[in-house]
């Protein structure tokens, strides 16, 4: 389940899907619908957070793409996969990810699509897709490069090792880290109070100016849809996903 509220112009989307906050098609549809409706409301800031202790989101429910999913099902799954990230990235308000736990795979992608990321010490964040035989989308690579620079991003994407949140802070992936959830929550609220003293319309217009720098975004996402579908259907991805579900080491072929 995903909770939504708009209190005094502060919109909050709180993830409470399961113990890992992992996404399947139905939770994708719910998230997408909330974003569509929230965009229509009068608001100042959108905060994306988790109701699950020590977990922001561990990514996808791999069972949703395991085996040999029907082409139509996989197409629909990937449509929402990219639609949600694009909606967060282009959301007409400032978006804050309050990362109060581990953020892996799609969880890290949600955070990257946001404007500000505040984290919790002692957690991990990263994109481990190569470890289960799936490509990282170009759109996501672009977001990571924007956050931490090309060399750090390339090293991370090709290795697939998660960052400790302390290391993620040092390289600019997080704006701030805090020692406990209460301090994180209170600090985000203080940041919201401070930033909303700016002109909301000027911030939004400036955000959209920054997004214009990604002039080929539609082309990138169209490329990603087709390339990611092929990647998920590959022999390595099937082996990697199966091994992750069963908790064993993958044995990739060459």
C-alpha cells in the first residue's frame, strides 16, 4: 500500500508495500496514479518516504519479471517503471526523497530522480543490476552522473557494489545524512520550512530550466524501454533473477 497526504501544501507519498518495499505491477500502477493526481493539486513540496523501518525500497519484486513473462506483461511493467521515474524527475514541484533505510535498485532510482536526497547513517544505496544480469537504463545513468560525476558513476554502475550512506554523502549522492530516523524527519521538515520561503514558482521554473538540459529525454527513455526489455529477456538476466530469488550465487555464461 502507498499512503498519500497533502497537508498545508506539503505532499507526502509514503511507501508501505511489503517488508522490502519492493515493486510489482500493481504497486507501480498505484504509485503512478498517485503521482498523476498529486500533480493536479496545489502544493509546495513533494516528499517521498517509507513507512517500513530501515528500508526505503529494495527495488523490484523480481518474481514479477522472473521466468518468461508474456511480452505484453513485460511491456506494461516497463511502461510504468519508466513512467514513474519520469514523473518524479519532471514533477512541477521540488521533490525530496527522505531515505530512511536501504535504497537498492529501483529504490535508488526513485531517490536519484528527486531534487534532494536526505539519508540515514548506516544504510546502503546503490544500483546492483549488473550482479543479476540486467542493464542499467541510460536515463538512470544520466541521473547518477548528474549527482556524482561520470567517473564515480561509471565505476559504480559497472561494479554494482552498494555505497554505504557515509560514502554516498562524501561523493554528493546525499545532501545530508542523519544518525536516526527522528532526526532525519525533523531535519527534512526544517529544510522544507526554509526552502519554501523561496518563491515556489521561481524554484519550479528554475527546476524546469535545469530539466531542459536533458533535451533528448524522450529519446533516451524510448531507447531504454526497448533495450531493458531485451536485457530482462536475456539468458544472463533469467539466471541472475532466478539466483536472487533463490538466494544463491548466479552462474553467468560467456
